C-alpha cells in the first residue's frame, strides 16, 4: 500500500498564485475609473454636453416650483459640464421682484432675491421663457460648432434680452429693433481659440465671432 | 421551526456581511469600474456610455480621499449622474448571488469528491 503524503507543494503554489493575482489587481488601484479632468475632456471632445434637455428640465422645474405654466426671466444661463442652470425669474405674483434660481441637474438648489438697480426696468429686460426656442438647442450647437474651429466645444449658453451688445454690429443687424430681441449666446472654446455664437430667440444663427 | 428560522436569519446576516464586505473591497478599493456593469439599469437610452469618475482631494496634509461616482454620457457629451449608492446596492446584491453560487459549487464538489484513502495511523488506531 502506498503511503499518504500531504501535498504541500500544490497548496503553496495556489497561495502564491492568489497573492500574485491580488497584487497585480490591487497594485494599480482604481481600475476602471476616469479622472475628473479626463472626463471633462471627453465631454468637450463630444461638443460640450449642451442639449435641449438641460434648460427645458430646469424651466419645467422652476415652473412647477412657482405653480405656473409660463414665467418671465431676465437671464437664463446654462453650464453643461456641471449641469447647472441659473435663471433670474420675475416673480409672477410680485412682478416688481426678481429671484435667482439655481437648478442643478433638474433640482432647485438655491433661490435668492436679486438686488435691482435704480435704472433697472424689468418690463424692458425680461421676456417670457416660453418664447425662447429651447427645443432648438441641439441644432444651435451643431451650427455654432460647424462655424467654429474643429476641436471646439460649447462651454455655456446665456439667454438675455440685451440691447447693449457690440456683437450686434458684427451681425450686420442695425435695424434698431435689437433692443426688443431675445439673444441666445453660446460661449465657444477650444484649446487654442474662443468665441461666441449668437442666435435669435427662434434659434436662427446671427453670427459666430472669434474672441 | 423556530430554531430553523434563527438559523436562516443568521445565514442571511452572514451572507449580507460578506457581500457588503466584498463590495467594499472590490468596488471600493480594487476595481471601482465594476460599477459600470450596473449602468444598463440606470443610464437613459440616449446616454449609453458609462464612466466611473474619481475625484481626488486632500482634506489634510498627507491624507488623500477618493470619491467615486457613476456617470452616463451621450454622443453629444450630455451626462447623467447616477452617484455611487445605487450601483453599490446593485453590486452588493450581485455579490450575494455570486457568493451563494460559489458556496453551492463548493458544497456540490465536496459531496462528489472521492473519500480520502485511509492513512496508516488510522489503521493503527483502528487496531488498538
């Protein structure tokens, strides 16, 4: 009869292989993750991440918070990289007041009153948010980037009703009616260039201007 | 009946402990990218690409913290933040299933394994 001998070599080999495997896996650490900087670069490489969804969801959120269907704003700013939308909203129940709503990824994060200057005339500065073609943002981004440098992206979007913008002259629109117009501005950026694309409230391109 | 109930609860507790520990060790330290496996459950259709984004910070000298968060991204760069809690819960459930399967396989193998041959000292002790 053969004598039984404990096979220590097999278990030692398995233990060594397991230790080596664990070391190989745990050594690099953070496997499968993306650094925040690289993540933001990826967003920029895809155009900046600005779509209609972000401002529309923010407007819907504020409308729901106010309990109204439409409301007036003085400015609407969108920063897609962190999903932030800032709206200066004219209180529908106290039209002499302006409130700043900060909406992040569809949730109202902050509401605070806005100090008005003596020369502020809200009737001339505000506009109904429903009159802005927010559903055309994707097309606006595409046409803006097509007119910009190849590796550009949209860093932010601002909607105002502003007459004192010198870019109006570059657009060739000197009819004098611009004081009443809504202007959608897209801030464009690339590693080597910056610029602004301006659209009407309907989403029609006015001009793309390099900074 | 009552004893069986307590044993069942204890087994569930042990299973929960080991699956949480596995999630902490694997997804929290070794392979955070494992959370991307849960992306199909959370990502919207227009944002199919999953990323586990890590934020490194130094709250105190010599101390580094890592915060992980699962994001979904669309072809225009639009993102959806999922966070870390929901993927961790799903991963813990997945690890629990894996542990049960692993223990089941081990038990089945142990039952089907041939009995060891008698050792010389077994025969000696049998003879005395």
